[in-house]
C-alpha cells in the first residue's frame, strides 16, 4: 500500500504538464499537500506578470495531489480563484491545499498560493467528485 506522498509522486511521474511547470512535492499527508513551483520566462504574459492560467494550474495540481493521495480517484467539478497580488519572473510559488469538507461523493479543498516572501498571491477553492476508482488502476 502506497503512502500519500508515494501516491502523489506516482501521479506527478505521469503528469507531464506539472513536470513542465517545475512543480515539486514538498509535503504530502492524507488529503493535504504543499507544492512549489519556480516562475519561468515562458510563464510571463504581455503585462510582464505571470499568466493567470499558470497560477490556476499550480492550484489545480495541488488540488489533484491532495484529493487523490488516498488512492480514491477524484476529478475537479468546480474551481474558483481569486488573484490577490501580481506574480513576477523570479518568484517561487507555493500552493498549500487543505481539505475543508468531505462526503461520500465529493470533497472541497481550500488552496492558498504564496510567493517566496510568504505573501498571498491567490486563493483557490476546488470541489472534487470521487469517481469510485483507484488512482493506481487508471
């Protein structure tokens, strides 16, 4: 039986998009994760800040690694994001995902995204649907 960290690593090993973003698993516990991502040149938009889709994708990856790390496969149903501060080239972002509601079929997670100075740059709430399959069988 895989630990939550091993399950998250198993998913990351198959997740080429998260790998492209440079995401690293920092801490993983049951239905929780802390991940990190360096901001790269190709993530910068026309206003010289990080494209919002990159920040959203970081939060979405945190949602995936926290909601699937018990081997109970879950997929996103709804996600809401608020951007609170601009992110720039050279920043390192951290996303921390906490379970706030758990039912038989759904889970709700709050994710905070901060920069290397511990300044909040975005908040994200994601609802997942449990698809009644094992992560390791997909």
